[in-house]
């Protein structure tokens, strides 16, 4: 009796005769029997996913149910109603995403257009990667940078001054650079400026500025043993190449 009910419900699903609510409610009440009778593999193909919309769960469930019915030699019609519904929903989603991207590009242009001349590749990548959770704050005045040089007793090379005149705080996924947190760091008997963090090799890797040659490195603390690894020839290369590549990997 239970198997016959499953066959009847699967048949109605295959023929496009169930609403999303009817299917989800029935499956929730009968999922244990579905797994027992249909087997684990078929069950996982048919099972609704919490992250899916109603129409997508209908379509995915329909495909799985139809395959199972065929496997037990039951012929049934197959409606394209759910497929068309899912395609319309996906098309609407893509259109909405394109609209969001256009709006994002306008927002990035408005907020960070001043970066275009100094860091053009970084700016272009922001139009693709920037989100509401990211933090980018405008640079500090030259006087503030000079005060920081006196505080640390370290003269800043030109590229470092240029960066902080443009960006005082940068917080992206796995990247954090904060002018106020800038500090000297002695690692393996070599003096660096600790710019912040860049989680390239492990969470919490420190981002370092080499005062001898103005290159950029990270302190890979999870490496055995921990070691300083050079990742860019200059701060500009780090921003324009390394950060851009890093952000593209998250798209």
C-alpha cells in the first residue's frame, strides 16, 4: 500500500500535476518510506533541498521520481511545466544579478573613482568584487603620514605614502590593511613594517613591507617552520596584481 502511494505521487509529479507546497508537504510526511522503498541513491536525487526554490525542487524531484519509475518498469508521462518554470525563474535571477552588477558599478565609481588613476586594475576589479561587507576608507592627509613616520622613527618610501593617501583602511575577504595599525615588526632578524593581514597561506598571515627593497611578503605562520615569503616586488604590484588575482578567485 505504501509503495503504491509513492508510485501514484511520483506519477503525478512526473506529469506536472502537483504544486510545490503539495510536493514538499507530502515528501516531508513520507520521506522515511521513500528512502526505504526507493533506496538511498534515488532518495537523495528526489529529496528537496532547503536552498532551492519551490519550482526548482519540483523540477529536481520530478527528474528523480521519473527515473525511479522507469527503473521499476512503470511508464508515465513527463511534463515540461516545471522545467519551464525553473528556466523562467533562473532567467529572472540572471536579469536581477545583472541589474545588481550595474548598480554596484555605479556605487564603486561614486565611492572609489579616485583610485582609477593610481590603481586602475584594482579599481576595475572592485567593480566586479565589491560587496556591502567590504570596507574601504579614503586615505589620510600627508600630515598624518608624517606624524606616523615620526612615531615609528621610520621614513616611508613614496609608494607607501601614496597608498595611505588613497586608502587608510582596506578590509576585504582575507585582506586587512589599516593605517592606524601600522607597526614595525622584527622577524628572523630583519625589520619590516606590518601592514595588516593577508590570508594567502593560512588564516592570520601577517602582511609585511620590506624596508630594504620595498617588496611585499607574508609571514606564513602555519608553515613548518614559519617563514617569510615574498609575494610582490612592490606595493603597487601587490595591489594591482596580487590583490586583483586574489579577488578574482572569489568571484
